[in-house]
């Protein structure tokens, strides 16, 4: 389970807020302690608002979104793109927008209390199929084509227990993005699959198409709307255990 930093922030907000009020009312409780915590109230409140309603940082822990996102990428997630939600509970209070096919989205999967990041391929009411590694949505092929601008990282493939990888360009109803495929995948979920997406739910698939734990393999296939965290919009830094210093040269928008 992920560490619930939102809950910690809310608790800190309440404690520092109470201390701030007590200090303003000149209530003598624990003297300097109340004054100190009260002085932190504005900072905690600002962080809570920014993180809960505007942007939240995450680090990519796995290779399921290669080549779009690498292990060690630090990303920013837009928290208002799909509506404003209360911290901790995730309850939507302001409806601003809905996920679109092709969006890279952070969410809580139906089977595990942990943040995942995948690409939205199926919207409510869609019929999602996979035929020999190629997606079809409502009977329409999401075309894949050769992509020469990016070379597959076959060292990464080897580390992940995969054979030679290839990079392809996929078109999801006009949203073009790169995916990584294995030349001869053994995962049968990559070959054939069909599911209808219920209302209020979304079908999620990783860009590392033949090595991603996503809607194709979950018992409950789709993600409910209330489990949405936000839209991943940018990489602002790369830093993994093999690097001694953060790398800001890889900052980029997420396509």
C-alpha cells in the first residue's frame, strides 16, 4: 500500500490550524509549542491546496509505461483535469472534464490500494478487443506502425526478462503515442482479449504492451471513476538508483 501523504497533510492542516486559532485568541496552551505549530499553518495550507487541487508529484517505480515513461522519472499529475476532488476521500466536488482515450492517467486499481499509471484505451460503453497484440475499440483498429525515431532499449528488455523489443507508433483515435512490443511475446493476454467497459469505468493498458499489469489481467477489469487521481502531464526530472545526481535534461511533456 502506498504511503498516504494526503492523509498526513490533512492531519497537519487540522493541527496547525487549531494552533493558529488558539494563538490568535491568545489562549495559553503549551506556550511556544502552540505558537510554533500555528506559524506553520499557512505553509501547510498552501501545500495541501497545491497538491490536492492543482498538481501532485509521483515517481515512476516500474517499466510498464516504457518507452513513454522510464523507471525513475518524476512526473507531475494534473489534479483538476478530471474535476476537483477532496483529499483522502477522492470525492469529486467540481466536475471539470472526463478522461479521453489516449490520456495517461494515475489511478487506484480495483484490486489494490496503490497508485498505478497507465493509458486510457477504453471509455464507458466501449468494447475493447486485442487481436495478436493490436487493440480494437468498437471494432475499429488502433493502428500500429514502425517508429524509427526511438530505438528500443534492449538492455532494459533483458533486465525485465524479455527478448528483443521493438518500438511502434500507435494511433488511438487520433492520439499518437509510442509503445514497446516484444518481437515474440509469450503473454497470451497480449494476443487476444475482449471486454465491454461498464458505465462510469475505464479500461487501462500500459505502453510496455507485452509486459504490463493492467486491465487485461485484473479480475475486475476496469477502473471506477471514483478511483481516478489525475492526468499525467509532464516529466520534470529523472533520478534512479544508478544515477548519483538528478537529471533535469529529460524534462518533457507526456504524450
